[in-house]
């Protein structure tokens, strides 16, 4: 989304210089993550690609600048100020947790179990309001296979850690239902990150003035419930 008069680089420079004592957060989906930090936090209103988040955080001289990135097929700690979600992407998080996608999730789990799929992505096709899942023949790059063999053992792990971005996006587009705006009502902070990553993030912001993580579920107004 573009904002009138918004300059990405100018915003970053001003935010980081003027609010150096605050936490500055960059993410691909800032409208989601804003519900999990309080209160003195500057979150860039325009989402960045994960590569841009990585680039900006690693080059920033402000120790209070952090980035939240997709897990992709990588568990490593790339930088002390980069934090990975415990999913391949936010679309996987949406699929795993949002009640409105429960039927779709269970259909994928059943299909993956029936076809014994572990190392292939899926595609989706539509016939009116019916959808059909298909096993893609495209091979996953060899460098990711060790990760996949370790992380994806069950169908439930498949929907969490396999690249399902395209089919989740296609499903929402087809049925004109975009649930990302209410995902924060479905997911707690310890369901976003692994236990170790949550602990690392908590440790990182403990020294930042008047900033904390919200651990409870969040209602539509952004308050703990």
C-alpha cells in the first residue's frame, strides 16, 4: 500500500534517528505484528520483502532496529536483530491458526496424508466454487532437503513448514476472503515464534525503554483479553 507523501528511506532515517531509544520494527506484514509490541514501538507502515528487511536491519547502525522475517527453509540465526517466525511464511501461519480456514487446512492435511507428500509443493485449481489440490512435480532445491527431512515428518508439520504461499493466496483471492487483518485475534506470541526465538526476542527488547511483548490473545482493538 502506498501512502501519500511517504518516502520509505526518509521514514526509516527519521524514525531511527528520532526514536533511537525506542524499538524500531521492520516486517513484511507490519499491520499484523503491531499488535504484539507495546507501547513505545515504531513499526514501518509499509511492509518490506523479507530480503529488504534483512538488508536494512543488517546495515543499520541502530541496535534497537529489529526485523521479523519468514522462516522459509532456514532455522539459522542470520543476525542478532533478525527474528524468524516458526512457519514457512505468514500464509502458513494463517492456514494453521485462522478458524475461517479450518476446512481448507483439514483438506490439505487429508490430501498430504493420502498422497504421502513430504517434499513437493502443492498447486490448486478451481471449478466454480470447488477447489482441487495437486502435487507439483517441481523438485525442491537440494540444499533445502536436509531441513525438510528434519522438520516435515507429519502432515501437520507439512502445512507449517512447506511453501504453501501460492495456494493460500489463491484460495483467498478466489473466494474474496482476506483474513490477515484478523489473524492477530487467533494467534499468541508464542505461536508465532519458536520457544527459543521468543526467548531471544524477549531478551533483545528487555533493555529497550518501556517496550514489552504482549503474550495474551488480542481482541480487535488491540488489547489483551
